C-alpha cells in the first residue's frame, strides 16, 4: 500500500514539473550552457528570467571570468507580431528585424554594450562580455533591467498594440515596405491614416507595394491588379499574386487578359482560376497551356476541357497526349472522348466513311445547314421527290 501511495505522489510531482516547470526555466537560445541561473522575476507583470553565459573562463584561477548577462521577458509581443519576428534569416539578420526596430523605436537610444533581440514573443536584452567576479554572479546588470523595463512599458498588452502603428506607417512611406502595409491593413484597417497610406501605395513605383495595397480585403483595386497581372516586366511573384487575387474575385475579364498578355510564370494559378468559369472564351485561353511542361497545369486544363471544351481543342489535346505521362495521357484522352460525346454524331470537321457492302453506291448528302458536318448516307435511288399524294 505504501509503495502505491509513494508511486502516486511521484507521478503527481512529475506531472506538475512537466506542466509548470518549463515556464520558470531560463532559456539559452543558442544552446550554450548557463553558468548561473538567477531566480525568475516579473517586469510589468510579465515573467522574466536572467542568466550569465560564460564567454571566457580565463587561463588561470587568478583571471577574472568574462560572461554575458542576458535578461528575457516572456510573451511581450502579440501573436501576429511574433510571426514576422520568427522569420527565417535573410543572410544579414532575421527578416523581421526591421519590425523589432519599430517596436523599440520609442525607447531612448540603447546604450553601448547592450543589444536587443526577440525570440518569438519574448524580449531579450543582453550585454557584451563583462568581467564578472565570482561573488557577484547572482546579481544582474541594472542597465539591461532598466532597458527591458522601458521597452515593456512602451508596449502595453493586447492583440493590436496601437503604439506600433506610427512606426509601421513610417516604414510604408519611407522605406516602401510591403510587409508593413500588410500588417497595418490586417490589424489597424479602421484607422483613417491606413487608408491614406493605402491610396498612396497604389501609386508607388514598387510593384510589391502596389500589389499589397490592391489586395486589401474589401478594398481590392481591379485596375491595379489587372495592370500588374498583364505586365511581363513585373516580377513573377507579383504577377502570380495579382492573378490569384483576380481568381479569388472571380474576375474573368482580368484572367483572360493575363492569359492573352503574360501567362508565362503564372500558368498554374491561371489554370486554377479559369477552372471556376464556364464561358466559351475560357477554352481559347487554356488551350495554349497544353504546351506546358508542367503536367499539373496540363492536368487542370484537361479537366476544364472535359467540362466545356469543343472539337477545336481536340488536335492540341491529342498532340500533348503524344508526349505525356501515362496518367496525363489518360486524362487528355478522356477529355477528347467527352468533347466528342458532347458534339454528337454531326460534330464539325468529322469525316464520313462509307464501307463497301449493301450501301455501296449510295450518295452522301450533307445535312441542311451543316456545312462541314457529318455526311448522311442515303440509299441509292432514294433521292426521288415525294408526290403530294405520297405521304412518305
């Protein structure tokens, strides 16, 4: 009985450690060992933790060790902010580093020897290498603590931190930063300055910024989207985004213009978008895409032709099937069969073949009003004109 009671207590303790323990442990972002861990604290109600991280242990016992003091304040930034801060490195620093600069822009100039970074939603303030006497290892750096206090105080809690808006708008106007415009459109859309910034961005020389402004939910700008989609000199990524938005808006005229002017590079999204339209003009727009080496594009075109293709598309479909993979060839052949089935026995361009036999010597006559249609075989001698008395 005592054994089972002890086991239950052990399980309960382990569960509590797993549940609550990690929140009270200092983090080491680069995986280096912590030389000393300081007790958790709070800054403006947010959990903070401190650590010393050795960078130089000294060559002898008499040398003073050098270490970096690091202060981490948990969950400072809202979730939408973290997404950009967690962006992959771009070769110089994190792609979201500019956003951190916006966040701390209202804070007095950072003192020399201190650096500010972000680990997801956490704020990290770190010193450079400092001599740390052994007896002083459990004391922090007051400069780092004061800076963390100032930054956290400038960022009140909430999903949409209004204090960030001026800095984001400045990034849009001064640096033509599309990501900044996207953020303000997503999180501060009702603010009057945001619409002014969006209108200005529609006239920008930067195509990505124009695209972002034209894609604003509920404020989409069709002329700008069409212009970006049909311009072969616009970066492919921008043309692809414009075409996808035209597709989302069900703008058939814009999609047809892209198909005519600049389909290269946007074939996939173009075929996908045109598939949602049933219009005679769609066939002419997608048939050229059958020449694509991308079989996913051709597969989507085959599906479109299966539903609304005509015999005019059959030669191109058969030609593409001759060098397609087995699965794609079957899709194209099915499309041809469905097209012919819809066309019926008198489909345009079909040929009449009269086999030798009882019908030999018959005369083939094209059905009235069906020039180029399937010839109808009429038995020899059956071309007499019925009399008025003969109902046949």
